[in-house]
């Protein structure tokens, strides 16, 4: 919500609720429609993607971050499974219908949010394409017995998302 007006942020604060998740408790599941946004205020969360070999961790989130933010804003299904970290997580929960009602009252902030989300989408797509390129290089190297750090590119993707989320939070909390 970086760059949004104080009035808009105040309106959001009225409708969010605090929720606690136990260690490794699910936050959301892959292919389930995103109806709420969870913003971490303490603890952390991790996201995983499904693969034929099982789940692969592809993101770590800490205070100030919101895992699954793109699915929420684009009103789509989650492409990841999200779980609280081993220490658990306390989050602020924002319901989609309440968010939609508030956004209608603040058209300028709606445009700001749209720009923020599109910026994050571009960063995620860039990180994913870099991860794909590194993954294909890694696959070729593995067939020759050489290990290439494909997971580090995924962590980079999460780090980029985290950096953006932190920057957005900092700008939005003014």
C-alpha cells in the first residue's frame, strides 16, 4: 500500500483483523481462490510450489510482507501453498469484499495500488524467468554431474518480493 493516502490506510485499519497461525499451519492452498490478504506482523511464512517430486520451497516472508499478494489483487487462485514458519505467524487479515468496498471510496489510491501491483508482477516475472533460465542451465549441468544453485534464484525471487513489500510498507505507514 506504498504511496496510498492516510485516509485510505485508516479505512483499511478499521476492517483488518488479527489472526495467529501455529507453526507450519496453512495460510492458503494452491488452486484455492484468494479471498483474503494476510500481512505478517510477527513471525514469518513460507510458500511452496507443487512438483512431481513433492513440494519445493520457493519463498520466505517476514514481518511487513504479504505472501499471496498477487493472487489477492488479481482476484485469482493461489499458485503457491503458504504456511506459517516454524515459529508461527501473526497476521493482519484483510477480506476481499471489505477491501473492494473501501477501494471504491478512494479512486486515486486504487490507481496507486494498481501501479504497485503491476510493478511487483514485473519483478516477479523477471525473477521467475531468471530462475527458469538458471534452472535449465542447472538441469543440463546436473546431467553432467555438476551442481548449479537453481534454488538460489528462487530465493532471489522471494527476496525481491520481500524487498518490494518492505518498501511498500514503509511508504504506506507514513
